[in-house]
C-alpha cells in the first residue's frame, strides 16, 4: 500500500465533513469510519491513546457550544452570555461528534504511516522537490537529540541555581534549544551537501515508491464515502453547509 | 535545511505547549472564546522560519515540519495537524511576502504573526465554533489574532534576534542587519 | 574503483564575511594522488575551514576567496564526486533512519542506478566493518559505529580524496581504534588520497605518510618530517586527602524509563580527584547527574559529609536531588558534557557571576571574583561576548569556571577534556587540580588516558543491570 493513498482518502472525507454541518452527514461519516478504520490494524494501545485525545478535544468543542451555542427551545440556565438550551445542547453533541469524524481518520492513518516511505512517495509519486522532502526527513532525526538536549538543559538550570520551573524557564530554555537546533541543522546540512545533495544534476531513487491499482481504488473509496455522506444527507433533506458563527 | 531543523525544534515546543495547554484549555474552554489566546504558541514557527531564511516558502515549510514533528511525538491530530500547520504557515508567509522578503523588522513579524492568527481563525471556526453565537466567534477571532501578534509575531522576532546575537545565524541576512 | 585525486593550492586566501582578517592566507602546497596527509596546527588556525574548502562546502554566501585551490585541476565542488567529508560530531553525520538508506543517500544524489547503489552499499558496509544489517535503525548505533556509517556513506560514491575532520574526537577508546582500522582498510582498498585533522594524531601514525602544519594565523603551510606527539604530561603537586564529602553504598541509578544500573561504592574525599571510566552507555553520565543532585537515585544510600550538610534541612540531607537549587549551587558544581546545554546567561561575565549572585554574594565581591576567574581561564577579553559565540575550547573553560565559581565542596565534571587541544587541555587540568588543592572533592568521567594520570583514584563502571 502506498502511504499517500490512505492520507488522500481520509483527507477527502475530512474535507467533506468539515464543509457540511448536519447530523446525517456526521452520522454517515462516523459509520463509514467505524467500518473502514479497523483495517489499518494499528496496535490497540496506540489507537486508544489517539481516540482518548481526540475525545477530549471533541468534548472541549462540545462544552463551549453547550454554553454559547445559538440558543433555541427550552432554556435550562442563563447567566450573562451563557445560555444552555435544548438547542445549544443538540448543537454541542453535533459539534463534538463532528470533530471526532473529522480528526480521527487522519490521526489514525498518520500513526500507521512509515515516514521514510511517505517521503519516498512525496518525491517520486507527488513529485515534490527532493530538496525539501529529504531535508525535512533527515531533520526529523534530530528530534530525539533535541529532546535529550531539552532534558539536559532542565538539569542544567537547577545546577546553576535557577528555579526549575516557570514561564521564564520555558522561554529561556526554548531559546537555548533553538540555538542547538540551528547549530546541528547547519552541520547536518554540510554533511548532506558534501555527499552531493542539492546539486542541480538528476537523482536516482534507491527505494522505488510504486502506485498500484489498489492505491487508486482506495482513493476512489474515499470519494465514494464522501459521495455517500453528501448524497444521503441531501436525500434526507438535512444537508446544511457550515456557516461562520 | 536550517528551516527544517528550526521546524523540528519548533515542533518540540509545539508539543510541550500542547501538554501545558491541556489543563489551560479546560479553564479557557468554558470562557466565551478566550481559548484563542493560546493559539500563538502554534503560530510562531512559520514566522520564525520566514524571518530568518527570508526565501519564498520558508515560512510554510518550517511550519509544516513543526506540525509533522508534533504529530509524530503523539498529539491526536495526525495529518489534520499538518493541514493546520500548512494553513497557518501560509498566513505567516503572506505577511512576509507583503514586504517582499526584504526585511526582518518587528513590524514584519507583527503582520506575519497576525496573519497566521487569521489563518488559524479561518480553520478553527468551522471546526470548533460552528454552532455558537456570533459574539463568541468574534471573541475567539480577536484573541487568536492578538495571540498571533504577541506570541506568534513579537516573541518569534525576539527569538530570531537572540539567535542572531548568539552567533547561530552567521549564514543568514538577519545577522548582518542592525 | 575510484581514481585518487590530487590537490594544488597557489596563493589561496579565504576570508569569512564579517571578519577583518582572513581565516587562511597565502596557502601554496600540493598533495599528490594517493598521499595520506596529517593536517596539524593549533586550535582555531583554520584546519577545519581548509577541509570544508576542499570538500567544496564553503559557499559564496559565507565569505570570499582569492588565488587558486584546485582538485584535479578544477575548483572544489561536491557535485564533482571527487571528495568525501566526515566531520567530528557523530550525531550530525547520520542522515536517514535506517543504516542501508543512509549509505545509499550519496549514491542517490549522484544518480547511481538502483541495483548498483545497493551493491555499493553492501560493499561499503563490509569495508568499514559495520555488520548490523541494512534495516538496523541508525539511532541505535554507538558513536564509533555512527562514524563508520558516515565513512561508508562517503566511500559508497567512490570519491578520490577523503577528508576527515576530527573523526574520533567524541569516541571512547574502542571507537577510536575501530574508526582508524576502518579508514586504513578503505584507503588500502581504494588507494584514495587522505587528509586527516585530529587533536589526537597518535592512532593514525601507521597510516599517514606526510604532515602539513598551519600556523596560528592560518598561513604558511610548512612540512614537518617528524610526526607530532602529544605534550600532555602534567606534573601534579601532591595533594592531601581530607574528610569524606560524599559516599555511596549499594547505589542503583537510572534515568526514567531506562534499565537501572548498580554502581560500585564510592568514597569522595576533599582534596582528591576521582576518575570514572567505562564504555559509552555504562551509566557514567547518569551517575554524574545522580551525585550532582539532579536525578533521583533508584535505591541505595548517598551519604553526605559534614561540610556539605551544613545549613541543609535534616530531612533533605540524604537526597541531594531534593536540595533547593540555591543550596545546591553553593555545594555542588556540575559541569555538563555539552557546554551549550548549561549556558543560561547572555554574556560570559554574567554566566560566571550567576552562581555567586544566586548564593547571595554582594555586587562588589562578585565583580572581583568574576574578574579573577575570567583571567585564570584566559577569558577576560571575551567578558561581554555571548557564551554561544565562543570557540569550542573557550566554551568548555567557561562551563568549568562558571560551575565552580562558588568553590563548591563537590565538583562533578562530565568528560572535561573532550575535543581540547594541548593548551586548552592544560588549562582544564590546572583548574581541576586547583579545585582539589583548595579542598573540593572532584569527580570526573573521562575516556582520556592522559587525564586518568591526574586522578588519585579510578573507578570503572561496567554495565551491570539489576535483576528486577
């Protein structure tokens, strides 16, 4: 499976749900996702973590809507700008579920993606400039190094007699981290340049990235789900496009 | 290349910011839209990359790499996170394009940060605030843009100046400006 | 197989933008194809700059040149595939996530066909003696393995001139031997030319055929017939061991999320220097952090001597990691392996004075003490400079002096002589001895055989995991 295919497919579905704003389209999207996402075969623990964070995020959106949603129906509670009504509670449920429908597929698919394979696909299939993609890919390796630096800097601040935590610590330490990052980035750039990276001449690919029929089918499936969402929603007469505020 | 590593560092900061944000969000989440004040923490990467590198695409690229790193470290948004980063980076990029990549002064950072804030609003409203009264939408929009200007813009500018003073940017135009 | 490349320099200059004097000037020399050269000279004389120039990675955006510098009769350009460069820091030599992909990277850039690329990748890995498999994650390699990986990544595209810039500086003794053996095999197999810069030239002596020396101003390449020997014999004045400052019994250490490590019992006395050795990953740094009061021990006892315990709350005494930061900085001086990770102030002066200010010393006293310390380490001229802008050796000295400015009873130093030239090495050792003579207990981790000669006792850590 080419890593681009599931990313494209889930993006199409996410976009359609983002544009629409009605219970039927959200419901259809969630049902389709519930059927299709288990095929990713992500480890259960990792999936649960992701689901939990998405749910928290959805709950936050829901709470805000319950408090400040467009009021209608019976009012349960009103205080200043807060109006909790049957209407705002319905909207809150819709907003919460909609966030899950939009965010979950992308989050799960990304967690199942091999980054090197994705970079190969981006350069060879999507024809993005190798300069940018390979640069980003190799920089990602700095992640664990910089995380170590961050931890050491925390120790160092205590060793130097400074308070261990607080906003100033965060800002000061962030600065030092960026200095390290730029230094390491410059050295890595030199290493890559010295191995011929970034010259104008053509490049070869040691790992072919292929786009098979089934990758195309998966993208088609994304369009089919998107079509189902809009189609059923329009057919039942509940289709609504999201409005700003 | 340096843009990419700046992005990686920014991504780490994003992630730490995200951890700090969780408890804050619970408090701000019940206010009418003030959650926007925290948005700037995710907006500075594009501005920083743009101010330092000052070439077309640097702001978008730095922002995207930061988004990818944050997603890899394990926030919930996965590819959605990268779309957020792309849109916000584009906002910052527009701000820097307005000055034709010719300046790294503080007003450039303010404009770029503010536009990154606008970009954040454009994507957050339809996702989170599609069901609320206009007042709350307005509060969110204003606070997110303000946060973009202060944290995303001015703080990024201070950071870039500091890096130049620390001698880390000898290869870039910013180091040779007064 | 590669064809060895030759170098010809005629009156070549290089000046970095923003500097008033050239980094390198009036260079005229030639290196015949197949020659193996040691490039020597004092710290900061431009050896690295010359290697970068030969590799063609000094960009026009970084400075201007004059005169001729030619490799096989044309200016250096990495796109010509004539040069291969390996740098000091193993971490910034790794490009890809998997070993095979990393070695293939250069071949891809030079458009080597796929099957040929993988044939070369396997051959290169065999040449450098790295038998870990193509799919092994590069992150899991040791420093010495990473440097051999970098070497493989370079020889895979078959350059005619190999340029090595301090390739062994960050390695433990076994890593140094492995890298030198790998380079020797590669050079003998391919017959390529070689230029090596290394503060520790001894392991390369068998391989190299010629020594070129730069002077301190970056000029005048002279030929030396004699191979350079380290001048690192240090005459110590005798010290008297004093009271126990800190001791451990049955201590088990570990960072969060990593396996616990049992360490031998230690007795750290005032006026002594204790060296801690062991291979990379044996827990030296973790032990430093634990005794330095920065990391909680997993189990066992840390006993704190009379001097250290004065003024501390009784319940805090056995747990240094719970001491308030202000108390810690007066009692323990921690010096980290990477100085950049410990600098927290915008100027060299403020950096040195920080510990004193935190400890509550008056302004005038702070100024006097700071002046004295800056002078001792030869940093007076740089007192207004940002710590990050100092050279590697200066950073190391600043880190040492700023962490020990409060004359702490215990000094914990991680690899104090990494990457130091002979002069800087001498300064570092002098300061450590001064601290011990004035009554501190000094604990240092090191691989440096010369530095071990300075220690009063040596403790060796072997990786002993605790059965859980």
